C-alpha cells in the first residue's frame, strides 16, 4: 500500500484545535505509513495540550502523551505533503510564510468539500504520479484541481471555533465541528488497496 506521507495541521496557539486534529488523524490513520504533526501561527511554544482538548481526546480514546506546542516554520510547510488548517486565516498565514504551500494547503472544511465526491482511486493524478509519491501529496493535487467546482464556504461556515480560554461547551463545539469533517478527510487520506 502506498505511504500516506507527511500531514501538517495548523491553528493559532497549537494547544487546542490543531493538537486535537493531529491526534485524531494519528488515531484514525493508525497502522499506516503516515506522519502527522501540528504547529501554531502564534504558538505557545512548549505548552501541553489544553485541558479542554485533552478531555475531548480522552473521550474518543486518542493518545495525548508526548505533546509540546511548536511555532510554525517555513521548513515545516515545505516538508509537508498536505497542510490542513482550522481557519481560513491560518491558511492565509501559512501561504504568506511559504507561498509555494498554496497548492497543498486547505482548511479542514474546504478539504472535506473538495474530496467528498472525488473518485480518488481513479483520478488522473494517481496514474500520473510516481510510485513513491506519498498519497497525501496526490490527495492535495486532486483537491487543488477541484477548487472552483463548487461554491467555497465562507469563513463562518469553514472555520473551526476557537475554544481557548472558554468553558467546556466551547471545547465540545470544537470537537463536534472537527469530528463532522473527519470521516471524509480520513477516507480520502487512506490510500486505496492495490
């Protein structure tokens, strides 16, 4: 089976939304050749996952150990096969930091919309790709090629709400918003059987 490759998830402080999404992707893509990491555009460098996100991750059985917040760097964007942000602002910040990342950077909601009805296994990008091309890079290329086929979401429809400094209801809303998009994205990131 083709390796998935490197997935980078971005939010602001890298303590609530992106760690939640990172750890859920690791959990749901477990057992495959994938490397999922996260970073923040204004990271609380070295901080652990916020307790509200920890509670949500523990509720779904995801691993919360060994996390430390990291500041987003251009080298991270360059090395990723696909970049998933939690808001449109984070996508813009990532592209401003490393313009070539535009081709492979999507909000979670945008990515879900772009791959929802795509026949990834039979996409022309698959047959054109080298055998060693990571699947995430192929998914990014297919998604990029589908931009403009459907109306894009507004920021209000696309962005995952920030629970930082708010109560448990805000963390529950964050996890619900992420979880509603995850099945489509995880299915797309899972390489088809040969």
